[in-house]
């Protein structure tokens, strides 16, 4: 049925079979695909022989299309089964044109929008001409609600914060998790120039579904080399995972990131953490389009403790 092995693998990729998390289900899908197409080919060949004997021709395309449709239905059926398995969290992008931070988590019995109270828009002054490489376009509308398992809440509030800059220029790092997201004076922390990072200790391992960061939304700024990592230890040596990185040239030393630069707004930046298990969350930045300093108003981490 298939021209060669490469043709078969191409079809497998088109149906996202290799994305199935369970190896046994992947193999089952591949076997069922081959079986369906083989049966369709044999059936088509048999019918063709009968009709040719009677001096007629028959189109087998419809049979092959039927087999392909059947294979897709099998993929969908087993995929639905996988998504409905208790405790399984899968991320599905709503639209390729929408940032992954707006993805919706499915596969748990009950979902609900996270409770996210936004600060007042505080932008003042003339918008800057921010000609930044790899800058995403504004969404042009309010960010859609982010769905997560029921019980997900901001587990970072009032949690301990440390910083690579032990003596901030303005404010104290404890302000980063005090719940105040406003951009007014006295509500933000200013760290020194070059690459700086802050680390939040959740004091227990959590499934983290979303991280929202407000650097400084009083101006239309873009912060550089923004990266977010999760780890099991405060030194970020064990089980370190990067959930966001828009460093285009590895200047922060964490590798080249695939995420886009973005403009600060009062909505903050919502990062889809995909349910990663971690106790510590670290955020990096390396200055902004206004100056070389680093700022944080608030960081909210939405998760559920791991039992």
C-alpha cells in the first residue's frame, strides 16, 4: 500500500501517532494502520479482478480513502482514551497563531480558569519605537482564560525569594511575591545591569501549570533574555527544566531559546508550564529597551501540591 518505509513514516507523522505518550498504544496504532491499508488494498485488488473479468473498470480511490479515514478514527479514539486517563495532563494549542501560553490543559476530570486579578493599566508617555528582533505581535484583544485542574491557585504568594543581586537598587525581593501587581512607584524591585535572576522557593514540590510575570508595565518595554526554569534544588543542578526562553544568542548562557520577545503590559506574561513538577522556579533577564537594568513587580505561580 505504501510506496516505501519513508512513505509509511510520513503518514504516521501526519497522524501524530508518534506523539502518543504510551509506547504500547503507539505500536498498536501502527499495526492497525498497516492492517487497514493491507485489507483495503487486497479488497480493491479483488474487486478490480472481478470487474475486469466483466470488462469494467473500478476506482479504488474511495476504498483507500475509507481505509485512511478508519485509521484516523482509530488514532482519535485511542487519543481520547489517553486524554481521559486520570491524572494525565496534555497541552493542546488552540490556534497556531496564538502563543502557547494561551494553551488549554485537558485530560483531567475538572478544569477551571485560574483566578488572575489583573492590575490597572498604568502605561504613561509616548510608546517607544521598539524595533526588537523576534518580537511577537500584540494579540489585539484580552488574553483568553487559562484553564487548569480545579484547585490550581497562586502558590508563590508570600513565598521566599532570593536574587543574584543581593542588594537591589530599589525595593526588596520579598515584594516580588507580595500580591501587589501595580506599576506604581514602591511596587517594583530594580536589580542591577547585565544578566540577573530571581529564585522562588515554593517550599514543596508542586505541579506547576502557569507562571505569570510582571517586569514593569508602566512603559512599553521589552525585556531581553527572559528565561524561566524549574528545578528540584535551590542551586538548579538537579532535574532542571526550561519552560520559557527568548534568548536569541545564548548571551545568558542557558542556550538559544525558541520563544519570542514580548512587550510588557498590565496582563503580565503568562507562561504555560505544562504541569511540570518542581519546588524551585528561577527567572532570568538581561536589561530592557529603556535601560540595562532588570525589574520585577510580581511573579505568580499557579500550581497544585504533589501528594
